[in-house]
């Protein structure tokens, strides 16, 4: 099994005139790899997955794989609030050559914990590649409990979780109950260093689009036992990280990537809109203050 621990980018989807801008995507992916990013999640929330067609998802995956080769892990988001659909999409991910699938907690229909357990078990059993749970209650409302996560950690094929609640105590409890073999990835950039300090193994990040080198370095510092230095360093970027979520993700990070020249356009697909002028000014000022923009 591939090493799925490290600093991963939840890859955004550049658009231009309503279509995927592959030239910008190429530039963005290469910039990430050159700065030490360990892998990518494709078709996550940051990619505007609800607005991507199946053909577009396949095209993005194949395009990215061609750039990074087989050495860089690619995780494909396949989750939905329909177990049957999630299974179909997960099997397609396996056929494409994804190294793992990322499966979000079913949203909107608010299943009970027993339903969540059966959902994830059915999905994991449908494929041979690893399944990573994705707990993000801020978007799904329903959340996995510690008991359910612990039960799921014993299901064959489920190897870890992207925990995006930002609750470090909860992350510590998962580590305590599920053990070192269960991969624990942060989904909250602001608490990333403390998450690593609580025993986390890495991150699936939005901020890595803008500060990839720094995010990689902070993990290296924690692994070297220098967590206080890592905390000091991330604190310098706290306001910038917060501004990357001042409006719904990925609205701000697209604008930031455009300001850096990594993508040509910050275009969104409806119902999302480009970052407001007021917040663009704040974001640009903070990017200059931190040296991300000269």
C-alpha cells in the first residue's frame, strides 16, 4: 500500500470561460510538486466537485497523473449521500488507478450512526484500494462519533480519516482509540501544527496551494521534535490562513492563486461567486505582509 501520510493538497479546479483551464492546472500542480507536496486529493470540495461532470473528473485525474507520474499518490474524492452512487464512483476511481478514495460523511439526509457505519463499510468492501473517511461537520451537519470511527477503523480497507472539525481533543481521542496504524490527516489548516502534535500524520490542505513549502516544513519540524518552533512559524501565517476561509472554500484560495500567477482566472461555477472586492483587498494585503506576494 502507498504511503498516504504527509502533506497533501486538496486540488482546486481552474476554470476559464466555463471550461477547465488545463494550462493553469499544469502550472499549479508543478508548483506544488516542486515545493515538496506529497500528493493530491482530486474531486474534493476544493475542486468544486458538485459542479464537475464525470468526464471532467476523469480528465482532471488523468491529466494530473500524467504530470506527477506514479510516484506521487493521487486520492480521488468519491463520496456522496447515496451509498450506491458512492460505490459506483469508487469502483471507477479504482479503475482509473487512484491510490485511495476519500469518502465524505453523507450530507443532507442526516443518517444515524448505524447508517454511517454501514455506508462506509459497504463502500470500503466494494474496492481493493484504501478508503479514507472524511469527517467535516461544518459542511455535512451529520458527524462521525468517536465510537463509529473506532468501529470503522476495524473494517478491512478503511485505513484512516481526514478529520476537519478543528477539535484537537477529538483528534487525540481518535488516535488513542484507533492506534498508530490508523492514518490521521488534518482537514483544518489553522490547527494543523497542534493536530500533528496530537499524533496526526499529515494534512489534506487548502493553504498548500499558497504556502506549500511552509506547510511541508512545519510537519518536518514537528517530526523533528521542534513543535514550539512550528507553532511560532504557523502563527506568522494565521491571519492569511483565516482569510483563505473568509468566504466559502475555494473562493478565497482561487483568488490567492490568481494573485500569485499560479492560475489565470479566479472564475467559479455557480452557485459560487468570485471573492468580493473588499475581501480581495484584505487577502492581497496579508499576502504581501507575509511575503507570499512581493
